C-alpha cells in the first residue's frame, strides 16, 4: 500500500472513530442553535433527517453536506466545498425548531464532512454536525499555522461608499478595517487573512489577502483589506474574516440595488422591443421555408441510414444553420458562428475558471466577427434580420452599434444550445408516446400545440433564478426580501392545481402557459424564433423518421438549469410517404 493510500485509510479510520456509536449526531453549544442528524453516516442516494432547535422563529435556513470541514473549524473552503445542487431549504417554526429530510450527495472535496446549516437572511447563525458520506474519500484537513495567534481587538467596519458607476452595475467595493493584536508567543510576519463574502443561501467565497508587516507578541496594528463583490450585486451580504482557519469576525453589508441597471432594462423593455419584435416577427416568418428546407436536408441521410445519433446529426446542426440564415452569415463563416458560442458557454460550467482565457478569446473573436458582419450589411443590405435591425437603428429606433452587437451575440449564444436541448428532450418524450408521434406526422397543423406541450412536460430550461424584492408569504412559507429563489419550471408545469392530472397530449389546449421563456422585462427575446424552429421541424421529423426507438442508452446532461441529453442514439422504422 502506498504512503498516500495508507495515510488516507488511517484518516478514514480516525474520522469514523470520532463518530458517535449511536444512530444520531448532535451539534450544539450553550446558547447557540443546535443540529441533530438521524444517522452518522450514509451513502450517496440515501437520505438523512436533519432536525434543529434554538434557531430564530420563522427563519429560512439552508442545509448542505460539505467536505474538508469539521465543527471546530467550520466550512473551510466555503461554498465550493459543498454539494450545493443537493442542498435543501427549510423554515423554522414558531419555536425555532425544524425537521427536514436531506438527500445524501458527495461533496466536491474529500471528507471529513459535516452537515452545514445556516441562516439565509438576517442575523447570521450556523451550526455543523459531523457526518460521513459512505464510500467518499477522506483526506487530512489543511494544517493550521502554528504560533500565529491573532485576535481582533475592535469592532470591524466597512469604509467607502458606492458611486455612479456602482448604480449602473460596477462591482461594489469597500475597505474592511479592524485592529488585531498578537496574543501568541511568536512574532507574526506578513500574515495572510481570508476574507469571505456570502449572500443568501451560499457559504462564503474566500479570497486570501496579505498584510505586509510584522506583529511582535503583545503588539497591535490596524489592518485595512479591500473587499469587492461581483458586478451588479445587491442585497444583504456578510463579510467574514478568518486567520489560521479560525473565524475572527463577521460584518454585515447591505448593498443597494443598482437602480441604473434597472432603469436601463426598463427603457430597453420599452424602446428596443418596438424595433426588435416588429422586425423579428417578419424575419422569422420569412425564414419558415428555410427552416423546412434545412430540416429536409439534414433528415435525408438520417432517414436513409435508418438510425442516427440524434443530437450530433440533427439537434446540434439545425439551430446553428437557422441562426446563420436569420442573420445573413456567409457560408464560409458559419462554422465560426457555430463554434464560438459553444466555447463562450463554458462560462456556465463548474470548471469555468480553468477556461477563462479560452472564453475571453472566443468572446473577443465573436464580437469582431459580428462587427465585421454589421459593416458588411451596412454596405450591402440583405434579406436578413441584421439588415432589418440596422434599418431600425438608422430610422431612429435607438439601436446603437453596441446594442446591435450585444443582441446578435445573445441570439447566437442563447439561440443554439437551448433549441438543441429542447429538440433532444422532445425526441426523448416522443419515444415514450409513439401514438403522439404518429399523430404529429399525420396532422402537421397541430405542431404549435405540440411544441407547447413538449416544453410543458420537458422544458430545456428547468429552473429560473429570481431574487425577491419584498417579503412573500406563500402557502405557510415566509420568504424574506432579498432571498435567492430557484423556480423549477418542470414542477410548475405539472402542478395539479394548474393542469390537473393531465397526461402528455399534443392536441390539448392548456389553461395555463409554460414558463420556460420567463416573463415581464426578462422575457426571452428569442422565444418566437425557438417556437418557430421547433414547430417547422417536428412534423417533418415525424413524417420522415417514423416509429423511433432507442438504439442504445442516452448520455444525460446536467439536471439543473439548461438540461437535456448529450447523446441520443435512435433508430427508425419504414419511412412514410413524402408526398
């Protein structure tokens, strides 16, 4: 056995030895909230019951399983150490108690692990209970610095204020000011502090900040460290300070809403749609014959082969072709306009930091290509959307060159992957309802209703993120102002209160609309195009590719956010008449 494996095994045995022999684990301290677990360990896919007492009444809490953490040191790595996608929210009752089932999931870093419970808004409170994720790796915690004993001697404060740029979305920034004293026996030279910022349900995001100087034993010094949030951030934040793995202080920070951004979007919602939707509807209708022609072109070799990998052979290629036709992209540049938005999409991956240079290069290249295309269309107008938008700008509808570029970039980025995933989910759904597939082939006129029904039961965007501007009481749950909400569209679309026990039926007229495209000023500008693309293609697919069945297991994609299959191998029966 190697030294590393032997050490990991010893740490695992040691961690297990620390767990109580009884079936429950309790974390509490006098006068502080407590957390109790129904089991001391469980494997991924199982669940535990988390109960608590001593919390503030009617308070929203978030529960997470976090790695590289112990109660004495807290969640060392912040939210990046936790299984965030499998966390659960719970509201305490009038006595400050709660009980909630929590699914067991492996955190992204090794154990030792804890179940971390923390308040979402208001005065910060948290508690951790030791927990072992069975089968998950265990590694030693980072060593704490020896001899470095610093203590905060005064209240912390945040100096600075926002300016005009901050009101228009620039990153809010402050200076964290505090006085520390060396209560240890050795001098501390150039200490490195950890400054964390947290908001809503998330644990702090930590950054290292070094102070230059030496503190002899018994001496004190005033420390000033910069703190900056993400652009557009607003709401109730907490700035946390650590040294040597120990929490020294927490400072609340109420960040005002960037009203300049809100004003911009209100104006955009009033002014731009006058140009966009007027020319957009005409451009989409003008493109419908092209949609049908491209579908026939792509489906011909698939029908001849009798099987395909649907995502690569159709779903990936079709929306990119349509968007290029819509914008008037020359054939020799279409590959770039297909590839670059996919590279920019890495910004939404969990490994985005490792792809930052690639993402920035792709964005710069795409912007240059769009600028070139805009200039070409100014000189040589065509029968495309970009030409129409340029004409709207020149007619005084206030579309600036930057707005043209931004709108084109957004359309290329959002209009490819969302439509691609929706095609994959549509085909997966119809595999389970062959009678509905045959019905669509026989009656193409029901295609618009088929699109809405597919988006209802299998939306490509299954979650919408929103923040509450004011406190909301919903069915006994109090959601404080400033809370971060995850609206699950696939759950809303099958809500019995709105749809009853409605089965998948492409001929049905529903009493409630689907939410995949959002609403209000955040309504998706590409909704009209996406609906048209799918409605024109589905009847042709149903006619040319009858009796579809799975030709192998599909590779699933992400389960939250933009979702759908990565691969979808299918085969078909005899082709129906093309007349």
